[in-house]
C-alpha cells in the first residue's frame, strides 16, 4: 500500500518547527555569508580607522571599536535569523562612520560614548513602540522594490568601473561567472571568487606583507553626557541609522518576500547598540546591501533556507571580532577590484528581480522609477543618504500622481 501523500504547502506554511541549520545550509549559502561579511568590512572599515586616528584614539580603543561592532553584529545576526528563520543581517552604519570622521575629533571620547548610548536608546524606543511597522506597511511594493534596486545599483556597476584599471582580472572573473552560471548556477559565485583570487595571485596583486594575527580585547570607556555631543553626534547618528540603514534594510527583506515584523528587529539592534556602546560601538543596525547578498536566490534556491546564509555571515562576523584588526590586514591583501567584482556579480540577481518587481504595477511605475533614479544617484542632503531621499521622492510622486488620477 502506498504511503499517504504529503500536501503541497507554500514555503512559509511548510517550514518545519525544528530548525536544522546544518541540514539546510549549502555551499552557496556559505559563500553568500562570506561575501556579505567581506563586502561590509572592505567598504567601511577604513572609515573607522580614519575616524579613530583623527580623534587620536589608541590602537587598543580602535581595536575595541571593531570588536564591539563585530560581536554585536554576530550575536544579533545569528540570534534574529534563528528566531525568525529569515536572513536577518545586521551591520554597522557606514554613513554613521563617515559622520564620525568629521565630528569625533571635536568631542571628548567619553562624551562620544554617551552620545552613542543616547542614539541606541532612541532606536530601542522606536522599535518598542511599533510605529516603524506601521510606516513600512504604507510603502507600496513597487517603491520598495525600486528602492532595493537603487541601493544595489552602485555596487552592481562597480565591476565595470573596476574593469578600467584591472581589465584582465575583472574580465576573467566576469566570463567565469557567465560560463559557470550557464552550467552550474549555484556554484557561480564561489568559482568566480576562487578563479579571481588565483588570477590576482598570478598577476602579483596579492600583498600579504602587512598581514599579522592579533586578538582584539574590549576596552571599557565610562560614558559622560553633554548636550553638545548629543546634538552633534547622537541625534545625527539616530537619523542616519533610521533613514540610511533600517528603512532600506526592511525594504530589502520585503522585496525578497520576507514579512518579518520590523519592530523586534529594530528594538533588538537598539538594545545591542546600548550594550556594546561603552566598548566603542557607534551603532548596530539592519543591513541593506550586505543583507541583499543573503536574501536573494544566489544565497539558496529555497527561500525558506536562506537564513543559513545570514548564519554564516554572523559566524564570520564572530571571527572578525575575535581577531579584530587582523581582518583589515587580510582584506588589505586582496585587490579592491576583486572584492568589488565578486560583490557586484553576487548582486546581479537581486538587482534584476528588484527592477522587475518595481515595474509590475502600471500605476506605480513612475513613482518606482523616481525612487530608483534618486536612490541610484547617490544624492546626499543634510548628511542623509540617497536611500532615504529616494523613498521620500517615490512616495511623494505616488501621492501626487494618484491624486491627479482620482
């Protein structure tokens, strides 16, 4: 007698109650997690070194800063991904790090720590009140998809800019990606990374002369509070974190079909920022670009198993935190063109799906186009990045055009 058939359920309905990370993981999810971590560190780690040196922080304090961010991101990424079984990736605020390059030298370090704590308290309050969920539900799906495509566009075209200076390396990686994508899609990125590293070594582009292994140690700094530091650092960090990190971070999840409630995500990152602020963390927020590397089809063919890519990203965060500045020396050994090209190729799928979804609804196409163009432009106003202004421009366009049609 044949066994009874299993009903055909959707991925969300069929999700097993018991989480099996090792069984659900795959080579593509492991590579996606590694590329996500590598992209995040290579794109902004230099900003923290620059800000720390400008503020005359000691090497131990800078190392503690990296340790605090890395451990905080590891704990939140792994914990939230397991809790919601979704690829929840957290990251530090790159615009926030850029803000500190100019503002941190003018504030005593204990007062800066106090400003970090105020920022963390504000983010936690936003998450606990739940108003962020209400706001995100009002954003049309087409605009959210266009926002995703616009955020990723600058990273995507980076491979073609890199081709101007490292033509042989980039073209080899590009055609490797195309060929492997044609015959074995799930191994396209890992093969491209291996081939790119080999070619870079053959061209003499790998430089391990400054590589060294050193453990990071947390350095506690007792905070002090001043109105000047809160106004010049705390409030701007809060605005930048919400507008340039958390809003696009939720949009990335929504664009790839994850309806995870945003309130607990925001609250958790706020609490983590609060805990690690005395050790130098300027803020742990939801990731956008690095998250897209784990939420798209390149991470895993099965959407319900893509959380494993975020788990691997969190594990690599943990290693980076333990070894502190060592990770910076490792990434400095790789040519920038290699890192940019791998990240760009890994995001091709997310960019194409974002553009396709953005143009699906005829009554949202113009608003989606405006959102994409403003976001992709890199526009920065009032120290707030283009992701926020792209969202604002798209919503305003949609409101005006809908009122006209009505």
